[in-house]
């Protein structure tokens, strides 16, 4: 993928809804909505998502569709499904539904996605939020006001143009589908605010309309241009008539925006088409229209050889974004469709071109004769932007005026949620400066030094190593008085969300069994219940009692004080688990803890022995939570439609 030299950067909005590929016209039907998902897969794997904005448009509502279609027809599409089709037999005949336009599950939702993308793209163009909007799910140009036709149910093109007309005085519609764009032409046949220009096959071919002399009626006389072509037209002949006609039309009509229907059934080898255009010849039309630097809405349309359609639309998406895609197709989920060449190319065949230079010149002169009847582009008087009744009910009406200094409403965050089935770059690809979330978490886990970084999104538990010493600052208890001697614990601090613990030189904890072996039991009045003899507590410790002199603190006989904090139950569990089974350790910890309550006096005859403090010492934390001295819970901070708003 390389940038196209000499082109100005254009802002591109790309609309895609992954649900579009879930709908199926039925077995044997040439229309395959999955072609749009195939195109999107190429777009993502080529990396084009880095060069444009990708949106999932809000599906069009019944009320929005009724801006062009009749209420009865829209309601019919809403209610019909394969299960109740027999109840609507008369309506199916009336609305031309059942043969080329079959009834399938999710029919209305399919139409809503197609129309919603085109309307949203037109809205963003009108509000100058982008220069080019792309909706390959749109372009269904055959649908009429109250009739389905040619695989099309809802005419998203007309709905999009109506949205553009709210802000632009004139709109130009260009159609390069092999079939005549009869639905769009019929919708604007009597107005001069929309000019339609269609390049199509004419003569014993669906829909049978589009003769060169069909150029509008009434006020719209001369604002419908038809260029009928014959079988087999190739790149050079197509270019020789397309570019002169479009250049003359744009210079004469001076549109405020352009809608380009990029039907791919004009490509060589299409199942239903009979033209012989290559992918590059088809894309040259898009590039030529783009060169006029007018707001451009790119739509899909026909195309019934899915591997050719997806290739062409992906290539044209790249052109819209100013990028030339490489020939080799990257690996993607539809890789097997592109064999045996696996190249981004659709070549012309050697079929005969029945469009002679004399015929093309005659058609060109006829088109220019139509344009010559008009002296200048039609004007539109100054007026307010037209609104419908439901426009004032739009909750997004004032989104452009929302302050950027306040928290964004939840509805805007919800719109940015990506469908879980949508293709996206993985978080661990390393593109765009992203960090793999799992690796990022691992790098924040506690190290050997006992320090925990405070930027993790989960709570972590920190075991404090134990050593002799005095505590000071931020919730650390200082040395006890002679009347309240306590057992030793390492100095522990909690500051600014980070917890750290410093241990002794060796980093080893207190051996609770060895230490407890030298503690005499207090009287029952001091504790509340008579404890078991120390010999029972230490029975599982074995010879650990012999090491008490090396690990336990010593009572300063001259001052009567012992330095340190109480040992929590968490540290005791860890040490005792090494001496026996887990159940034994828990039992022994419960017995060892209440030997002497914190602050109790040392019994007579216990000179030189330190009491065990309870695990009730509480350290303050920044967020108002509590944590025991030996088992600290650290709470670490966790790491844009009524009127289409174009948000």
C-alpha cells in the first residue's frame, strides 16, 4: 500500500455493518450480501483503516424511509417474513415482491442497514465532517416509490440525495452500473435540483429504460442524461465517452455534491453483466470523479461475481483514501475465493466490443445537444434548511455545540462501541503504538523487591516481608512502650497508591512456631478463654523452636520494651504451611494468634519473652479502605440519528 503521488489528502468516512453479511436472498439467487463483508475483510487486512474513519451507521427507521417510499409499502416490508408470506399474497403482487425480490428472514433490517449508511454518509458530507463517504452496502438504484425491483427494496440513493438537498442547491448522480438507474431517474425526473447521468447497456436488457432521448419532463427537462452502450465495451472506449460527458456535465451543472453509484456488474466476467471493463478501468471512473474535489458519496450496487466485486471495491476504497493497494492480496478469512492468482486484479477478456467509435461519437453528440438547450445551472432562492416534523425530536441535534470540556454523554460512548463481529486490528499487533494488554499487566506485577506499581486495573495482594525495625510515617506504628510490648513485623508504608515493604537483609519472615515456643500462656482473665499449653501449639513445629534465638526479637531488659509490629494471620499461614499440611497450619494459626492480646501486660515470670500481637493492626490507605499490616489490599487505578446528524 503506497500513497498516490500528487494528491491532496481527503477526509474519508467508511460505513460498514458486519450484520449485512448475515442476510441471504436464497439458494441460487445471484445477489450475495456477503460480498460486502469480503470487501471489508480486504480493506482491513490491507491496513486502510489507518487512513480513514470507520463507522457503523444507525439503521434507517420506517419514518426515514417514508421520506421517499409510501407508508404502506414501508409497513409491508416491516411486517413481511417467510412465515406469514401467504397472508400477504395480494400485497406481494402489488409491490412486485416474490421473484427477483424474494422474501427472506431479516428483510427489513437488511434494508435499514443499506439505507442508514447512505443517509449517514450524506449527513456527514453536508456537515463538512468528511470529503468522501463510502457505503458499499448501498447503491440499490432500482427500487421505486411503492415497488421493489431488480433485487432492490429500499432506494437508499434517493434517501441519501434527499439528505444532501437539505444543504446543497444541486446534486449530481452518476451511475456506472451495467443496468440503467431507473429508480433514481424516476424519483427526480421532474426536478432540476438533481441531475442523473447513467452509463448502461440498452436494448433487450433489464430494466429496458434509459434511451438517450429520455432526458426529463417539465421543470426537469434536460436534467436526465442517459448514455446507452452495447455489449463488450472495454476500458479505452468507456473512458473515451465517460470523461468528456462527465466533465461537460460538472462544468455546466456546477453541483454542490456528487453521488457515484459504483455497480460492479459492468466488470468483465460478471454473471449478469455483458461489459468488459477491468478493475483498473472501473476504478479510473472513481478517480476521475474524485479529481473535481467535490463532496463525494461512493455507493455500491450490482455485481454478481463476488470475488471480482470485493477486489474492485477494496481497490476503489484505497483510491478514495489516496492509497494504491499492492497487487498481492494479504491473508484474510476469504483467502480461498481469490485463487488461483491471489492478486488484486480483474482483467478484461477478449470478447468483442460492439461499441464502434462512430456509435460512441453519435451518442456523445446527442448528450451534448441536450446540455446545450440550457444556458446555465439552475438557481435556488435563499431559504432555511428544510426540516421534517421529527427533526426537532432528534436527540443528537445539538451535538456540534456540545462543550468539549465536559464529560461526554453516555449515548455518544455507546455509539462508538464496535460490534463484536466487526473486523479490527488486534491489540497485540503493535501498530499505532498500542501495548498488548496482557503483557502490560504482567509488567506491573509485584517484583522481588516487594514493590507494586499503582497503575494496574485490578486489586493485588502484597505479602510484607518481616524484619526487625521501627516504623514511622503514613500509618506505621512506632515502638511500643514497656507496658504494651508487641511482636515484630517489618516496616510497611502506603503512600500515593503504591505499597512497599522492606525486609531484613535476608528477606526471610518470622518462624511463628519457633517464636511461639518460648511464649508463656497468659491468665484466662487477660484473653477471655484459657489457651492450650504452648507445647500443643508447637507440637507440629518440631525442632523449629530451637531456632527462636535467631529469628525472634529480644526484650530489652533495661527498658522493658520490644521493637516491631504484630504478625498478621496471612504471614503466619505462609510460614506454618511449610511445617505441615494446610489444615494443620490453619488450626495452629488460630491457636497461636490469641495467646496474648495487644497491649496486655506480660505475665509474671515471662521476663525475656515477647507476646504475640493480634492481627487487628490496621493501616490507613489513600482511598479510605483498610488493610492489615501483613496482608495489604491495594486498590490500583484503572487504566457519536430523525435528521441524520452525521455524528
